[in-house]
C-alpha cells in the first residue's frame, strides 16, 4: 500500500462542497470515483480542509492509499483522465510516508477572498468572485481587519452549523489590498471555524462601503454573538490556496 499526496485545483461551483454529501456531488466523491475506476480499489480521500458549496481551491492537499503499483506521474495522469469533464484536477502527486496525513499533519491553512469592485456585471468572473458595486476603501478594510488577528473567541463569525468544539481560534494573518478593480483579502491560520472567512469578509466589506466604522469589527468580535454579524460574504470569491506542513 502506497500513500500518495495529491494537490488539487477545483472550481467549487457545481459541487456541494469538498466533503462527500448524500444530497449532491462533491469533490471527494469525484476523486474517489476516479481512483476506484483507475485502481479497482475502494479508495478514500482525506483532505487538508473542508470547503463549502461554491468555494474553490488553487492548491488543496489531500491523500489516498493505493495498493496497485503506480508511479506518481502515472497516477496523476490517470486520475485527471477519469475526472474529466468535472472541474477538478490533480496538479501534483508524490509518494509520502505512511504516517503523513493531509489533515492531521497540516499545521497551517491559507485562503484568499476575491472581490471585484465595479458596477458592470461580471462575465468571465461570474461565480469566481464577489461583485461589489459600491466603491470600497481597502485601506480602511485592512485597518479593521487587524482587530481580528490573534487568538480570540470568534463566535460572531461562526456558522450556527459549525461542529468545532470551541470558538477559540488564532488568526495569524488577515490582510486587505487593492489591485486595480480587485480587493484581495488574504488570511492564514492553523484552522478556521465554519464560515469564519466569509463572515470576516462580509464585515470588512461593510467597513469598506462606509456602512460600519472600523471599530465596529472589534465590537462585533467582542459581542461573541452571531446576531452581531454584519454580513456573510457569498462563497464565490473564496479560494483555498495553501496547506502548510512541518517539513515545508
């Protein structure tokens, strides 16, 4: 049995999320079905993180165990051939030690949220970014974001369906910058609560639009109450970009 680490890129639009779901297609099901077709084995995929319906990934790390002999390149090519036309691709594949685990060995996760700040409707970017027509003040958003960096009780920014045992999380980074008509929100942490990034993004957008004072982000955090949330951003603009492991 060989453990293969996979790097996955996917468009989350047609999926109910990364994790296998009883009520619709998932990224996990797509990869596992392809692996079964290629190997004839019942293969289970483990991933570094979970993503919701409509959330994308540039470099999600995952692993599968395969008994049949494969080189990493051959396995990657076979999986990609079987997954077409689903918008999922294995962009890298390598054999790893048996004790390496995509989820439990992971010590950091990074996301980016993309806002397109313009009035004209999205065409090429539809479903791949959140369009906000009202001009956004990226500098004010960045200043407000710094209230959320550090270890806090993120109850306000936590979905009511979150299964985490504790709302306490340590946010290592939350930066906001403008690139032309794009507002990019970049964040890093060991782990996140369900909807945490989207909830933080929504509140920062409220600041950027001038509907909230910068200090209201801190006030919402300190309220520890989901009712204090200003806005939950849609999934379209959220991308999983990096999983960090001790040897990286």
